[in-house]
C-alpha cells in the first residue's frame, strides 16, 4: 500500500434477513465488506456481493441454511490481520499475542469501538430489525498506511 493510501472496509452484522437501503448506501464505496454473522437469509449475502467482495461468517441464527459458512474468519486486508467471530465471548486466543490488529464481532446488537493495547475491537451493532432501543448501525474500518486502524459507527435510518 503506498504511503498515505487508505482502504475502507464495511462491517455489518445481525441483519436477520433485512438489508436496508441505508445500509447498502453506507457500504457502497468499500473495497471489502465483512459480515459478522446472524445473516438471516442468503439473499442478504447476494445483495452485499453486488457492492463489494465479501468476507462472511455464520451466526447463531444461521445454522439451518448456512452450514457451508465458517464460524470464524481470519483475513488480511491492507496488510492488517483481522479476526472475525460472531460472539466475542467465544474468542479463544489472545489477539495481541497472535499479532492480530482487529477483532470483529457481532451478536450483542450493541455498536462498540474499543482499543485494547494495539488491538482494535469492533462490533458494528445490528443492521437488521430494531431490538429494544438499540441503534441500527454498521461500521466503517479504515486502514491508512503507517497508522493504526480506525473504526467508526454509522447509525442508519430505520
């Protein structure tokens, strides 16, 4: 990646079968989209693949139809190591010890960006049907050469 170049990754989770137009728009210019599980329907993945290449794992509600999807994914984007799992409680290793840069999870429906040492933990929240009074959201993850990864939550229109 050339110095100063930026890579934008869209992060979405807990769609539960609903892909809103506002979510599609928030992810539109991303180089890659990561879905952290609880997809709900295969059609959601088909729509996301029309926007950008997709990294996807299954969540706890995806068991009946998504048997070919993995429970976790480890990918490298823009030279950064990313670990994706649905429920952060299932994290079975120390990401800092394994030189992981970003851990992405879903499940809780609560959007959160937290840095623990050099590791960025990101939960984009839920982009699907509203749950309780939680926001409807996705996230954008930015990688700029020479800088730590940066994430921001993008709240969506209902």
